[in-house]
C-alpha cells in the first residue's frame, strides 16, 4: 500500500466558489471567457462547458450561485 502518494497532475485544483463567480460573470455578460478564467484561476474550457450546461438547463443555476430566470 502506498503511504506517501504524490499527485502527478493538478486537475480540478480550482475552487467551486471561483467557478461560480466566473460563470456568473460570463452569464451576466460583464466578461468574456478569457478574463474570468485568468482572474478566478479556473480552466477556460471547463468554464465554457459549465456555462453551456447552465444555459441548456442540465446544470442547476442555483448550484452555480445564479438566480432563477423565472419571475
């Protein structure tokens, strides 16, 4: 059994809250994909995928910190 395992990659090393704020910035239209990706230190392609899922409705908007669009 390995006791001192060393991770070889840094995949998903970003914070969920950072991704929420980045999605919020892109959905509101205040920033493009590149700006929140570098500002919040989240992968640009993951940001694009999550934003697309929020728009299509496959990802819950409340999970991403967004308000529902229904009045």
